[in-house]
């Protein structure tokens, strides 16, 4: 049993050492940190999503019933797949507890020894070569040959100086693993949120509709969590190089708009995916599905503009890390205003949403939006979206233009 436990934990050690040596030898010079960070974030995000996809609430429900709990323990004691190392380990330990040597010990031994031997052999041949290659290439080689812009850069440049600045921000974000790696975590958290919404057992249609509409406020809070990491510090990340922008032929308005255009695709995609998928998974009907799309669209625009505008109105150019900008008093105020705007969107469309949920016989299909309350709610949402976006960005570039 002790031997089985040691081999079970030695197998991932051998696999990790093998991957580390492969990264040192195969990954581009100077990019080992970025590649390893990306793999770590992907594995961690996948683990979080896998744990939530197992639906722990079902396990708690089964524990309430003695018969189901006994069946669950039997399934844990005797896994069904014969090709997984944990299955071999459990069979070996179970056989050892009964005083016999099980066959599962042999494939586990072969796998562990093979991984450790492969990592050792590869390290002997490739580690020293990769280390020397990294030292020889530690100084970047400058290539003075002029190159044409890529297709993406050409498309962005057609938007003017602001488009070129947005492309520059995109390149800088992709080069910094502390920036883009957090987007993968956000994607995993959004997946966990959607799985959690789908797993909630709500037998009453009216209550399911009300809950589905109210959870749009929490979606706005998730979007604001992304914006406080991307939109709010967008201008402050220019740091001491901000003077270079002001000496060029670009105005404060173009700078703020470029930051807004660079972050909006991320927040808009996240908001629309969560709004549409959650509405369809909860079977909310056509009215609430349309309202989910409209509210998600409005949240993405206003919250992103609010983050960029407030960040430009009070930039923090001396920050060492973009993460500390988001936890500043300005970032906390931005989170509060974002949540307040999400609640405002729900209040504007509360009457047509309640009519379609509570009285589906009187308001079939999209007829609830054709009422006086529905039309006024849509007009109010449109005005709130346009004014919220415009005023937030205008505040940002006017305060930025007055900044010395």
C-alpha cells in the first residue's frame, strides 16, 4: 500500500519534470515563462470548471438518502474505467487490504518508472543545451530591416490614430502573461457561472423566470469584474510613457476612445454569451431572452465606458502593477457604480418582464414589450445606454485633457 501511494504521487512529478524540460528545450527563447503561465492557467481553469461540472450539490442530495449514499460509496470504491492510474492504485490498495498482490500494481509501476526515466533521459540530453541556448540569446537581436504591417495592424490603422493605439494596447496585453492569463480565468469563471445557473432546480416556471431576470444584475457584476481589470487601468498602464502620446498628433478624446474600443469586444462578448446561454438554459421564453440580450448589451457599453472614463479622470501612472489600480478607491467606486447601473437596467424593464412571467396568458410571445410600460422601458434603456456611455467617456477625456 505504501509503494502504491508513492508511485501514485511520483507519476505526476515525473510528468511535470518532463513537461518542464520540454518547455525549456522547445519553447521560443525568452518565452518559457509566458508559455508555462498559459499552460498553468489553462489547467487551473479547467480544474475549476471540472469540479463545478461534477455538480457537488447532487452529492449533498444523495448523502441525505442512505440507499443512494451507499451506492455512491460503492462507485467510489470500485471505479469503472480500467485505463486510469487512480483505478490501478485503488485496485492495488484494495487488494493489499485483503492480503493479496493485485495486477493493477504492474501498469502503475511501468507508468511511474517510465515517466521518471523519460524525464531523466531528456534532461540529460536537452537541459544543458537549452540552458546554454537561453544564455546565448539573452540579448535580443535588433533587426533594422523595415517590415510591412500585419493584416490586423492594417485594419486597426484604418480607424485613425486611435485604432493604431488600440492595436498597440492589444500587442502589449498579449506580451504580458499577467494580463492575458487572467482572461482565461475569467472564461473559466463564466463557465462555472453558466453551469451553476443551469444546475439550479426550479420547478415553478414563474419563479424560474423571476430568478432568471434578477440574475442579470449578477452578470453585470461579472462584467464589471472584468472591466475593473482591463478598462479601469487601461490609461494608467501607459505609466511614464504617457507623455509620448501627448507629444504626438493625437488628442485626449482619441486616446480615451481607443482604450474603450480595445476593451469593449471582451466585455461585450462575455456579457452576450452569459445572457443568451443562461436564458436558454433556464428556458426563460422569448421576452426574457430578448431582455437578456438588451441588458447585456447595455451593461457592456456603459460599464466599459465607465471604467475607461473614471480611469482616465484619475489616472495612476506610478502603479507598479495593474492589479493594484483596480483595488484603489477609484476602482471600488467603479464597481459600486457598475452594480448600481445593472440594477437600474432591471428596474427600467421590470414591468414588461413581470407581465411576461406572471401573466403569460395576457402577454404571449413579445407582446409585453408592446405595452406602454414596455415601450417606455425600452426608451429608457436606450437613453441610459447612450447617455451613460457618452458622459462617462466625455468625463474621461475632459479631465485627461486638463491634466498637466
